[in-house]
């Protein structure tokens, strides 16, 4: 049986420690973020070409390609990071907005493209807020630079998804 770690283990009924625990190690947070991006890529792979609407097919392909790019960018940031940065513990304030449970953005096969875009955009904004707060509040310069780069990456990603979503609403991606 796996040894439970009280500092990051989940509360009953929650599959994400972000909303329930005050501490999380950087590397554990990054595993969860990369896992979300992989699930989004997997959703796109399952829905690629399965819709009759060519605009939806274009959006699915666009999201998948951007997820591929995001995975590469995150992998490079992590590979280039000093191990001490990845070992940094983050403390979340009990009432801080960034402690919102990231499970709220989970993806289901039953969701349409608009719901997936909304959830992916929400996730990007939530994780960007966590990164930005860490960049502002942590003391070590290397850690601040690392989180600043992650915040910038996710901020740009959230804006990209917002533009894609806006194009879907406006009908501009036909």
C-alpha cells in the first residue's frame, strides 16, 4: 500500500489537493498541470474528425496543436529548472482564490467544443493565478523567475484559448 503524505493527500471526495490542502510541492503541482494538458490532448484526439461540423474539427485540431506546443514548452521549463526550484513548497492561504478546486475544469467526452474551451480557459486562468502569486510572494530569485515564466506561458495560453472561444462564438472560424 502506498504511504500517504498528509501534506498533499486529498480530502474525502476530492481528487485534487489544491482545494483542500494548504501546502503543495512545485513538482507535484506541475505533474497535475501536465496531466490536465495531457487529458485535454487526449480529448482532442478522441474527438478529432468525429464531428460533422468542419469548424469544430478545425477547433479540435487547433487546440490539439496548441496543447502539443504547451507540453513542449512546459517540459523545457522543467528540464531547465534547478532541482531546488522543483522541491519548493507552496503554501496556499485558507481563503485564497487560487485554492479553488481545479477539478471544476475536468473534461468529459460528453462535452461539446464550447464547454471544453470554457473549461480549458478556466483552468489556464486558475493555474496562471497560482503561478503569478508564487512569482510575487516567494523569496528565492530562481523560484520567482521560474514561476514568472510559467505564469507568462499560461497567461498567453489562456489568451489564445479566449481568442479561439471568441472566434467560435462570432462564427469567425468557418
